[in-house]
C-alpha cells in the first residue's frame, strides 16, 4: 500500500474528538443516561478519549465499554455456537441507556449493523447513536453516523488508516492506495 496523503495529524484528530464530544452533549441535552461503547479495535481508544473530553467539559465520567462484533459479522459463513471467545466488555446495564457506538471508519455500514445486533443482544437501549472519526462513503446498508469527525470521499481501491498511540505508537489519519 502506498500512502497518498495525510488526512489528520495529531492535533486535527484531537480537535475532531473535542468537536464530537460537544456534539454528543448538545444533541442529548447533557450526558444523562449516555454510555460510550467502542467497537474493537480502534473504536475502543476513541471512546475512551471521548469519555475523557466529556468529563473535562461536563464533569461527569461516562461509562465505557468494549464491543467485539466478530460473531455478528455477515461475512462469517457459519455462526459459532458459543460466544465464549468473544472479548466484549460491557460491565454495566445498557437497558434504558443512550448507547453511543464509537468506531474509527464508517465504510459499507456492515460493521455498524453487526454492532447494533450485538448491542440488542446485550440489552434494550433507549437509543443507539453512532460516532465515527472518518466517514469514507460507499454505503451498502442504509446507515449513517450521528457524529462525524471528517467526511473523506474515497475511491474503492483507497483505504483510510487511523493510527492511535495506544496501538500504533503514532497519531493521525492517512489515505492509502493499493498498489
């Protein structure tokens, strides 16, 4: 893969997280009954950052969870009988809560559909909202994000790569292209 251009540097990524935090607070008229659930892998770290920003703004620590959608993906031919190897970590009841799903990139919508199925198996949320760092288009399902850090129209042969320090030892978002 060849890197074509930098979409966001570390400061731009931080500004996007700050903006999304404010939008979540504004849309929900505060933070009452909101929980953040990061879709594995980079969505986890973005959810944690949103929680820190919201705490700095509102003075309230939101509960955060980790959602592993592996067993809900529609590209797995045979559903596994057990979810024992699932690494979902939601240590709180989501019933009646406003669940904000957090992911790094929104593309076809299939990951989000799988995440919604997983959330509905866990409990009956009051609502499910979606926050993504980058929306690159090319939807295959009728899904849209409620909160978007940046819209980046892409070609199908291009890729959005989100890097976070916790995993990649660097921060930013780049646009790559298959060679």
